[in-house]
C-alpha cells in the first residue's frame, strides 16, 4: 500500500497529510478540520524524514507563523529554539527508526511567542506495509483541574500536601490514606482531575519548583535537594526527560532568550 499526499486549501495556506489510499481522503479531511478547531491541541503529520507535512492552526499560531505552508518541509529543529528543537527531532527519529510509539509523554513546550506550557505528547508511526513512512502526533495542553468536580474535595488535602511538601518523600500510599481511599481509588481520582498519575503529578510539581529556582543563582545541586531529589543525577535525568534539556542548559536558555517563566 502506498502513501500519497492529500492536500486542501484554507486560510492557513496549503496543508497536507499522508493518506494510505483514496478511501482515506474523507477521514483525513475531517481530521484536518477538527484539529484546526482545537485551541489546546497541537496536531501534526511528518514524513519519513521528520519533515512537517501538516500542522494544525494551533501549532501555526504558537510558532508565530502566518500560514501552515511555512512549516512544510521543515523539521522540529528548524522551528523550535535550540536545544529544544534538537530534542524534539531526536524523538521523531526514534519513532521513525523503531516504529515504536510515544504515548502520553509529559513534556514542557516552549514556543517563541508564548509562555511555557505543560502537555501530554503522543506520536504514532505511519506505516506503508512494514516500512515506517512517517508519523502522526498530538500534544494536548494540561489544563487546570475542575475544582467543582465531585471528587475534588475528597483529594484536595492530598493535593495541597503535594504542593506544600514536594521537597519531602511523598509515598502514594500515604497520600491515599490522607484522602481516606485506596491507592487504586486515589490514582483514578487524580487521573480524572489532572490527566496524570499521582507520581507524574508529584514529578511535575517538583520540576515546576525547580524551574522557578533556576531563575536565580542557586547551585543546581541545591535546587535538586530543595525539590526533593537527594540524588543530583536523578534530578538532572528527570529534568531533562521532562523539559527537554538539563537544568544548567535551561538556566542558560532563560538568561540568553528571556523566556517567560511558568506562573
């Protein structure tokens, strides 16, 4: 089965996606229009070289571009600031080389014209038979939890403990006891409200705090300890896996580019 390019035109210019055959045209067209209408979701399709073939209106706006066609044929490291663009490109290469998907990767995205934002990224390989012919992906913004949700009062105390005591050990079992529920129930409630597991929520809270501290002059080892990481190297690995670059490189980027901090 061959991959062909299906194009359409709209106010964002010529945009294209890969369709396996003419019968896939209708779902592809619907996907383009639907994803253009989602302001909190970035959607993209890339070819076997990691070059953009389609990007929805959300990504186009966040990159400060006038038209989607400005992305065509370019790779992530062409449009995102270094060294983050290199990291995104390497992630694309892994998917294209191995055919293994990236599923719900918690990431911090930095765009040229907006504040940093947390998202969950998913990238899936597009196959032409056994050959990986490209990839399709989304990055979904993490919004604030619905405090009016019926389960929020039950876990509010545990969530406040995470925000207050992130520098200390936070066993999920202890948080569940504080919420007067089982570990499985607590995990379900947190996932429903935050779209994250409790462990990921703790990691995000700690990295948020570390990014704020890295705006100052405190040594990285001190930042790591203040954010609950007794092991400096473990902190660096977690920071790099989540933010896309190490803490020293992040600090250098803030100072060089004046990137807006996360509030």
